[in-house]
C-alpha cells in the first residue's frame, strides 16, 4: 500500500477566472490572480493498491456521489495514466471551512489531491507541473499550489502545457488582512463549472467581461508588487462586479448574491468613506471576502459582524503553499 497525506489552502481570486476556452482541460480565457488563504485548508489522504475494484472517496465524512465523485474519479484516472498505475484508490478529503458555498473548496481539494496522489505514486513533480495537474481537477486549484499571491497564466497552447500558476509574491511580502463574511451556508445552486459555462453561452455581457479583464489583471498584479492596496483593491472590486454583472445578465439569470451579500458590500463602501481601506470581492457564491491592511482586520471584522444577515466572520491572511505531511 502506498499512501500520502497533503494539505493545501483555499484561495480568493482578486482578478477572476470565469470562462473556459477548453472545458475538458480547464483552460481559461484569461489569467487570474489570488491570495492563498491561511487557515482555510483541505487535507487529503490517498491510498493506492487497496483490495477493491473501485475508488472509494470520502468527502467530509460522507461517501462522495454524483458530480464531485465523478470529477475526482476523472482526476484520479488522469494521475494513474501519467504514472502508469492501475490500482484503485481510497481517498479521505476534509476541509475545515464551509464547502461549496463560494469558499473555493475545490481549489484546496485539488491542490491537496495533486500533491498527495503524485507523492503516493512516486512521481516527483515541479511546483509548475503540480499546478498544471491541479488545474485539471479545478481551475482555481492551479493557484493553491503556491503560497502568498499566485497568478495563473492563461497560456495559449491547445494542450494546456503553458497554462499553470506561478508565485507572484510570498506571504511575507504583504501581510493583508482577509475578512470572510459568511452570509449563507446553503450549498450553492449553480457551481462555478456550470456557472461560467452558462455565462459564456448566455450572457450578452460576456465579451465585455473578457475584453476588460486584462487591465484589471495588470492593476491587481502591480498593486500587489507595490503593496498598494488602493490599486489592487479597486481593480479587484471592479473585476468582481464585472464577473457578477456578466452572470446576472445571462438568460436565465445567474445571481449568486443574497441580501446580506449586498449589505456587506455597502458596509465596505461605508468603511472606506469613514477612512478604513477595505475592498470586497465575491466568488461564485454569497460570501464576501474583504481585504484590508493587517492592523485594521479587527475593526473591519467587528463592523462586518454587525451587518444584519451575516452568520459568521472568518479571519485569514496570505498563507503557505500546498504541503506534503506524510508519505509512505
Ligand atoms: O476552479 P473553479 O472551477 O471552482 O472556478 C473558480 C471560479 C471563481 O472562484 C469564481 C473565480 C476564481 O478565479 O477562483
């Protein structure tokens, strides 16, 4: 029996991935940039060579079924093929934060799985190769291989060989506070996979989303390199609103926000008027992530906790790279 355990952090995109040029390889139309989130992590234990014909996948204590099970099996098949392996696998995957509610559990899950599965099978991959592999499970996972600030390069090749993430800056480069407002714990009705495919096909605003993305990406990147929160924050807010506007304009509409999502956005704008540098972003769900200077995280968190409809508030900051914790 060969087994390995790996842990990876989730991430929040400041310049987002929303739309695939190739669905089966998870190749994006655009580049994207994220912060890897300390403390919001997924642990994956993988065992190969067990006495059974089928993979067994336990996700947060329950046997995985339907779409999550299918996507993970496909990923396993891809890794097995790369390693020339035939054996079935047993997987135990556990995230320490609300899953499938817009907190990017797929990012940390597939980053942890990429590292655990390849280590268990004796493949030694570079961070770039691991990132390209994690991408096959879930696009955003390409970025969670790295700590701090990561940029996923969209690439141009049809086979995806130039579509992987790189580290833009280490966590120590810029200690931002990341305040996560949980406004709803229900499983999101439309996952990112279906959501982005729908917006691509059915939104008249999708071309505008793509056309204006490059400028946001450049501003988010430059702001990170210069540690300029106004530059990064404004570009991140703009980019988030455009992604959601394009999705809302689809037919039928795709609306991820809840009333409390909007209430938090207004509170963040008000905080700025009161002199606190805080900026929001929202992925494919109702939760709001707010970036602010590290010393102001408690002030921001306290203000957000008071917003009606906010269920809880999590505190994070730029965290570390995916890590192998056991390999035997
Ligand atoms: O990696 P996926 O397929 O779960 O898509 C992630 C999409 C967003 O979270 C909305 C944006 C992003 O870049 O992470």
